[in-house]
C-alpha cells in the first residue's frame, strides 16, 4: 500500500487543485491499483488530514522536551534509523511533539511489518505538507532526495 500512498501524494494530493475523488479512484484503478488498497489509502490520508487539522497553528506551541519512550510494537515495526530521524527532526525543531505522534501513529497504521527510514521520511513529508508547513516539507524532501542520489553512486 505504501507505493500507492506515494503515488497518490506525488500525483494528486500535493497539488493545490480541487480533488475529484471518484475520478481519482478510476484513474488509480486504471493504473493497476487494487480497489481495496485505494480505499485503504484514502482512509489513511483522511486520518492524516483529520489529525493535521487539530495541530495548533500558533507559534507559541511549546516544544516538548520530555523523553519519548517508544512502545515495544513501535520499536519492532519502525526501523531504528526511522525513529532516530523522527527524534532528530524534533530536536531540530522541524517537528513538534504533536507532529511526532501523528507520524508515529500513521506509520503504525500501515499494514506492513516494517517501516523503513525512507518510508518514515515520506510520512514526515506528507504530515508537514498536510499541516501547511511547505517550507519544512521542502527541507525533508531535500533530505530524502539527497539520500536517494547519494545511494545511486
């Protein structure tokens, strides 16, 4: 399903255009995606949007400097470097504690056994974009593509 999430984000959801979900579903089916997976992906993005809409948009949002203890299931599912990346972004003040929790929750909601660092980066980008934080989104996008380019050499 993660390939579908990336496809939807790159081709539809990251644009500012009004979305026609029926037309999008037909196009995704024509592209070879399973209808059940399409529905799950829509649900995943809907939950992300609901969570992102609840994030306070004031600059006075306190940074949570408390220690975050990951659950056993989070440690088993999300790759260690992915968890480290999330914590790095929080310490760099790219993410606040609410966004961190949304990213972890969306990763845990994926129907797969392991979430890689690259998948965590995509979830971070999708979360920041949905929160209206395009500049921070671009920072993460640059980090994602620099990593991909350096691994090609």
